[in-house]
């Protein structure tokens, strides 16, 4: 579907209306403004698809702006990770900006506000200020410092900047209205003192601007036309506008803040703070753990940028918060991988098959199709010999007529190979089957003659030749949380709802063509699902992640438990 054919979302309706009212199309400009205090997650993907999508639709620039006003929490590592993730998703930013680049301009504007008697230095403790804040139904009370002279305010603010005062001794507040029905308008803090090194400005500053003061003015400096943020900022819009009123001049674009709903994904959490906690508590192995809903985690898991973008575009944006089932994301992953992933054979829960009428030392190389969905994908050779592995649950001694896999006296086709018949099985002392003895039909090899002349049987099984197979570590993932919406319970902490069995590591046996598989490459293990090569692989041992199963099996699993 082309960009133009898609129906408009409510943000696009707002923009269309602005254009109809004479806003020049060339002046449209957007930004994606992450705070570099953690890794980007699936919720940010929605925000990126929205902002960069608007850029594409209107051929307008989109800035990547780091909202880096809190040196206590922000780090270069996160800046680097965010850039990597945005680029990997396929989005191109116009310029890379930092709110910290605007610290001098913001300071100059703050001085202007003081001079206009619209800002003052308050020297109370944060507890005292909190007491004066009032409640939504009762007005606040003015600070005793509210009527400081302009000269005194200028001197104090300068001193704050020069590092003359300790943290918490003074703040700069906007002088708005302590009785405003909107609590955010009750003389909000613009600056606080922090004696902390910043990842970009180092120790140049001892005062740091607050989000509300920074965000709108940064939008204005960049001449962003539509500043899109999540709903929790709806109440901040009044303040955003008040701050803009103080600095906007005619003939410049005055940014417009509009809000959309945060996206939540089931069986996980999408908050950098909570994701950080999973990392620091060691519940996962890092921000890029394949169980994490971070872009880095999903990349490592084997998800594709296309799948993530298709997911975000399908759910679109909303005016109200809601929970999107993670199986919808998995659907898009499966759908894309079905088209692009080469097929290979791997056995993850093996049982040995011995072909009693196949010569002992013989081996054959059979031709196998790489991807039936992609004609250009070609073929490869897979080795066949007397001893094979098949999946343990593909065999039953006795089974009813609906079981199309292998049973004693029954026949199946081995994928790309021969028809075999199970004759007997060998068990150990506990009664576990350790070998299945079969005979093969030498005339039944697929690809050996015209396919029509081939005998047909109901079931087809995947397999690997034992002597050629390579053993690999295969990591199977399950939902990170057992609960659909782990962080919404009043009586339970989300950490109590972590799934203790979200990772299972097993040994799988793979066809030898996978020996040359590279980190990040994705495959369909036939009949099992999609898998990709993990970065933990070494020259001695491959490690695979299960990206997603072939079908949505979660519903079934729930029934079993
Ligand atoms: P978090 O709570 O995870 O820290 P945040 O909003 O503080 O999220 P930012 O780095 O400030 O994270 O977000 C950058 C942009 O992405 C903002 O415009 C924000 O509104 C948007 N965003 C963040 N989380 C979501 C989400 N779950 N759904 C949609 N947009 C989101
Ligand atoms: Mg934030």
C-alpha cells in the first residue's frame, strides 16, 4: 500500500487542517526526541514510525534530538545505542541535535524572563515547596522568595551557574500563578543545581534546565512545526505554550504540541526504568537480551526492521492507551521471515533412526530447496546416511489413523529423501526408546525421477544425518512475564510476575550447511520455527536463538499449564 492510499490518522488530520488553513507545507518539520537514559524499546518504535513516517509522507525533515538534560541518568552508551537502533530500523534523520547544545540559549532566555519579572530564584527546600503546592482543588501559596528583586534574582541565578551554591539550595522558578487549576502552572521549576559532569558539556554547567522548559524551546530553536508526544504530557501543553509565549517572535514557526497514546505490549514492560531494573537485577543478561522488548533485544532475537515497522504501522496511533498482544508482533515477524528465511533441517529433540537395509559406509548428497517462497533462493546439498536423527515426538509405537508421522509398520517420507518404514524399536531399561529400526525404499528418492512417478505417503519428516550433523546450542525463549500486563497490578510488583522459565538452552543437531552461518543470519528450521545465529557463537560452537515458532502456540501452552 502506498503512503497516499493509507487512511489518515488523527495527527495527520491535524496537519492537513493546518495546511488547509495556510500553514506552508515546506515549513513542516518533526523530531524524535529520546532521552539517552536507556535503550529504545517497542513503544519508541511506534513514536519513530509516527514521526519519521510523517517526514516521509510530507517530505519534511525529521531531527533526532537527544533530550539530555539530566546528567545523573544519561550516558554516551545510550546515545550510541539509540543511533544504532534508529538507523537499523531504517529511519533517516535530518540532523542530530542535543538539547544540551541549547543550554547557552536557554540560559539567555531564562535571564530575559528574570528581567521581565517572570522568573525568580527560590531558596526553600523541596519539602517546603511541595507543601506550598496545594492540591488540584486548593490553590497553592506563594513562596516567601517570590518577590525578590530582579537584581537579586539575576545575581543569585548567575551564582547558581558559576557553581557558588550547593545542590538543592536554590532553584529558578517561572512566576506564573500559584492558584492555577493546572498544578503544573504553579510556578514550575526551570532550573536546578547539579554538580555533575554531563556526557557532552562535561562540567561547563552546574545548573540544568527541566524538561518542560527545555523541550518546547528546543522545538522552537529547531523550528519543529508539530511536536508529538505521549498523553502524559497533555497537561503540560499549557506550560509548553506559556514558555513559548515568552520567546516566540513573529515570522518564526511556533511549534504545536499534540499528544497520542503510549503503546503497551502484552507480557512485557515498556518503560526504560523498569527495563533497566531487569538488567541491573540480572533477570536478563543485558539490554540486548533476546527476551527484552528493546530494539536491540529484538534485533538479536532475529526480528527484522520490516516486521517491527509493519507491526507499528498496523496498530497505528491511538488517542487512548491500550494493550497490544505480543502475538501480533510475532505474526509480523513470522510473515516476513517466511518470505526471506532459507529453509534448513535441524533436530532439537533427537531420537536415532537406523536404516537396516542401507549400506553401512554409504553416503549420498540430496538436493534440497532453499526457500519455496523465493524462486531465486536456489538449492543446496544435504548428506544422507544409514543413521539419522528425527524428532522424538515424530515417532510413536502405536498411534491412531490421524497420526501422520512415523509409527511401527507405518511409512513416512524423509524431507528431500526416501520413504522409510518403521520395523521395530530398541528401548533402554527405563523403557525410553533409543533407536528406531527402519527400512528405506531405494526407489522412492525425491528428485530422482519425475515427481509424478513417486510413490506418495501422508507424512514428511525433517531429519539430519548423525555422522554429518553439527551440534549447536539452541536458546528457546518464552514470554518474559507470565502476566499479560505485569506492571498494572496494584497489589503485585511486576518483578514478582517474571516468568522463571523464559529461557531454555538445549543442544540441537543441524545439517552441515549451517557450519558457515554468520551472526545475525536467520533461518527456518523446517517444521520447528525461525532461528538466528547469536553473537555468542564461536568458531567451535554455534549458538542459535529461536526467533519465533511457526505458529502461535502460546494459546495452546496456556491450556496445558
Ligand atoms: P520511558 O518511560 O520508557 O522512559 P519516555 O517517554 O521517558 O519512555 P523518551 O526517551 O522520553 O522515553 O521517549 C522518546 C519519545 O518516544 C517520546 O516522544 C515519547 O513520548 C515516545 N514514547 C516513549 N514510550 C512510548 C510508548 N510506549 N509508546 C509510544 N511512544 C512512546
Ligand atoms: Mg522520558
